């Protein structure tokens, strides 16, 4: 998955689903060759062998249906919706452009990195990639107010933006590094 980018790695399951689809196509071809060999060349199939192959074909076909459905519904995830709101993006290809811009800015104009690289700030972006699975990319120009609160040794960062309010938590206090 090298070179896929930061956002695209989080946003899509396409890479994994495509690899699974290739695997299922390969499995289907192997089953088909086995069936042709057993029925026409060797002529050594029994009724139970054909039933087993039919069950395997059904499993592969159901796998294809599952992947197709998963791919169809994975396009509109919560993360994609948030990115679309913040950056007024209409198409998925625009996320790829935003991802390239983010990587370029992180490489060239990174202003700070905190909490073992889990929060990255640049001139235009604030990228939260926290351990517990939270992930947000917020444009700096949308941030109106930011506060840090502590409740029972648990720390919260609250960010109010022009689009919505965001809340991120950390289990224990960690010193930022730059």
C-alpha cells in the first residue's frame, strides 16, 4: 500500500477489497479448471464431488456479492462526509488531490508534531490521527476556538469550527514534542 497517501489509507477499503476480489477471481479460475479437468479430461468425478464444487462456487459467488456491496456502501463513510463538509469536496477524486496537497505541506511546511506524531499541524491543515481510531482533518481557516480540558486525568481537546464542534480525548497526559 505504499504511496497511497494519508487520507486515502483511512478513507477507503478499496485497496483491500480489490486484493480480495483478485483472490476470489483466482479461486474461481482454479475451481473452474478443476471442474473441467475432472469432468472432461479425467472423467473421475462423482456426484458428491460435483456437490462440493457447487458449494465452493456458491461460496466464491457470495464472496463477490459481499465485496461488491461492501465497496458500494464504504464510499460514504463518516470520515468522507466530514472531509466533504470541511473542504467542500464533491467527488472522490478531489480527496486524492487534497491528500497530495496535505502530504506536500506536511513534508515542506510542517509547523508542529505532537503526541508521537499523532497530531500534525501545518499552515493550512490540522490533522488528528489518534490511537483510539479517531481521525480528523480540519482546515486551519475554519477553526474558531480551541480549548484543552482535564477531567480525572483524562484530557480533552475541543475545537469549534465554522462547520461543527470536534472533541478529541487522550487517556493520559503526554508532553508535546516538536
